C-alpha cells in the first residue's frame, strides 16, 4: 500500500476554517489570527521506550497528541493543529484504524486539526507529532518568572501514571495511556501564573527546570502532594517516588502569587488545584514533611539512560 494511500485512507479529513491548505500538498498553509504569536512544540514516542509494546493502538494515537497539547497548555497557548510523522514496521490496517481513531478522538476533544506530516517504513514504531497553538502577544507563560513568595501549585493528581506503568491491570493504567492535557487551565492562567511547566519527566525534575530558569529555590510540602488513594496506601518513600520521579502525568505545575491564586480560585476550573509548596530565595529544592526537613534524592525520567 502506497504512502499516499495510507494518508488518504486513515488521516485525511476536513480541517479548521483558518487552514487555507491542509493535507495533500508539500506543506500546509495556516492564516494566523491578528496580534497572536505562534507557539510550536514537538514530541516523539518510540515503542518500548515511551509506551509498553502491547499498548492499545487507540491509546497510542490519543497519547501522541495529548503530550504535545500539554506542552502548549504549559505556555498558556490555545491549541490549533498538529503535524504527524509516522514510522511503521509494517502496514497493519486494524492497527492504523484504531491508532487514527485515537489520534482524532484527542484532536476533536480539543478542536485541533491534523494538517500534514509524513509516513515511512522503519524497523521500529515511532510517532513524532508537532503541535501548533496561538497566544496573545506577550502573554506566554515561561519557566523563568517564578518569584520569591509565590505558591507552587499542581493540577490533578501526580504519580498516577508511574503507578499505572508498574501495575498494568490497575485502573490507574488509564492515566498512563490516556493523559488529559490541561488546555483550559493553561489558558486561564494567562496573566496570573508567574511560571509554568507540564509534569512529563517527574515533578521534582520538572519543578527543578523552573527553579533553574528563575534563579530561585523552593520548599515542597510532601504531606500536601495530591495522591490517589492507591498511592496513599503505600510506604511513604514509595509513594513519594511515584509522585516526584515517576513522570508521564501531564499535569501542570505552576507558580503564582497568593493574590493571583485567590483570583484564580474564584474562576470555574475543570480540574482541582493543590498548593504544594513555596518559592524561596535560597536556591535548590527542599522537601518538608509534617514540618520537618526530609532529605530525599529523586531523579526523574532520563531520555538517554
């Protein structure tokens, strides 16, 4: 089956009205909204590295989009469209049907169009997605704006996906397979959050990127971590490891002044928020449990290990 037949059969469909030219030509053409900046990110998923080999094709399709939309959410951007580069060991029509359905199910939920990409044969299944979004000029939330005295907040629960990876028959496996990008929350945080990142490689490591970019430190309250009841039943050290080092949660971790947090709390949010710490002057990340400093050595996901 030819490359273009695969594209036409599984991936070609109508795009948003502001896509002047979508799938079917050498490049896509998009008309940018006035006074908006383009936000772009890319992520690659490799079979056996980023998801178990027996992961359902529908879940792989969903996740390949969701992890990119999460990066856009972490900047406060409104998602617009994606490009897909798909490397396949072989043509499996059942797999492609389920994969493309999962991809479009995620796209449809967040009003995103697939506007182009590439397909090729490879010895290993690899999915690379580039996502595009829009944000008002000067409104992007970066990692470098955290201020001393800011709250550190996280959306939803953390540690779920890492627990699900180790317990594939558990209900939390769905949080691994079908992460929810916090697109609405990201846009609500424009003008309020001082810095933000999505939790992909582990909360401690990702928060560390904010601290480094902002030249500040942090004190994290371990007893305030939002954990699923399944994690709360574990030994504390094990629960903390899932939450701080597990990764794949795709929740938003952000810093915000107390005044702005109060303003945010008056809005209708689609996900719970938890204050888990405070930005400090002294650099580095300290952990505190029940009022006492608790030494911990945690490392997040390593892309080359």
